């Protein structure tokens, strides 16, 4: 049996960070070799297993990512756009796979990640779950089949601690719908609906964001025309679906040439 793939988790104390670490602990193909947190975090210098209420696992929480990256095969990153850009450059320097689940990024971040992909294998997705990526594929197919007599609305719901809106998954679904129509999402996005905004513009793709409680993630794509509607829906009830997808991406990326990939590539849906 080959040695397990060494993985570093950034943002180790966060919801996804802890979920990823727990999921890796159950895997015989992956091993945790590093846990990263920001400077000043109270977990720094402590064993990540003990801080999470588990047994000691021999991995100390560090703030120096390059030190951890140098002994890893992959970094899995669900942090912030600014941090992710820095991690991308360091992953490229270390020549390791970088799995990115960070949302809320802008063009300036994507440009820097694209530069890093000249030297690193980067797998980036607004959502890592199999179900959501199938939903995106279906969204594109339906969008291709229908004309703009059908208005497209994307409704997403998340917990009350989420800081970005629309969600990365909603934007991914919007991209899929726009691709199906052969247009650029930035040219047809409709998110500003406060006050008297006028009638809906034909061809626009609308976004609605709901925040409340502990909702893990719900995404609906609605195609609405006169006299009929089509609804596509995905509901996540357990954050582990995102962790399992990210780990699948980490394994898939081993040995792949540098470049930017998506979960469509990982799942054979490209």
C-alpha cells in the first residue's frame, strides 16, 4: 500500500477546518501533516487533536504556512480571499496541490490565483459537493434548452454567520446558467432590489440571499415563464459533504499538471 497523501488544512479552527480534520482522521489514503491559523490565534503552538477535544495526533497548529507546505502533498483551503491568494503563491512555490473552497473572491483574486496555477495544480469550486456540481451541470443544460422567455432566479440560504452574499455556490450556479445562454454573468447579474427598481430586465439572472439560524446550505434555481416554472434544488444538511468533496479533489489532483481545475474535472463532468 502506498503512503498516504499528506494534507495541510488552513483555517484549522473554523467549521470547515475542523470538519476536514475529522474526515481526514477517518481516511486511510490521507494524513494530516499541518494545521494553519492566523497570527495571534489561541490555538497556535498546541496539538490540533487536543484543541479539538480528540486524542493528541502530533500535529501542532502553526502560523507559518510555507513550513507546513514543504512537507505536504496538498493544502485544502476554506479561508478568506486575501489569505487564499497568499496560500496560492506559497503552494505554487512548494509545487503542491491547492484545493480552494474559499468564497467571496473578486476578479483581482482570481487573477493572482491564475498566475499561481502556472506552477501549482489548483482545484477551485464555490461548492465541493457532488450534488451541487450535478445541479450546476443540470442548470447549464436547462438554460441551454430554454430561451429568455424564462426568467432565471437563484435563491440561496445559509446560516447567520456567513459573511458573503450571494454565496459562492449561488454564483457558480449563475455562471452555469449564463454559460448555457452564452452570456457573461457579470453582464446579466441582478442583485440590487431595494426600493423602486423598475421591472425585471429580460435576460437577467437574479439572486436572492437568505441568512438565518444554522442552515448548512440550500440552493434553488428557478426558471419562470408565463404559465409554468421549473425548479432545480439542492439541500445540504451536513457540512461533511463539502469535506468529502474537497478530499476527493485532493486525491484526484495528485500527479496532475499545473493549471486551474474545477470539481467538474474531478467528477468527470467537464
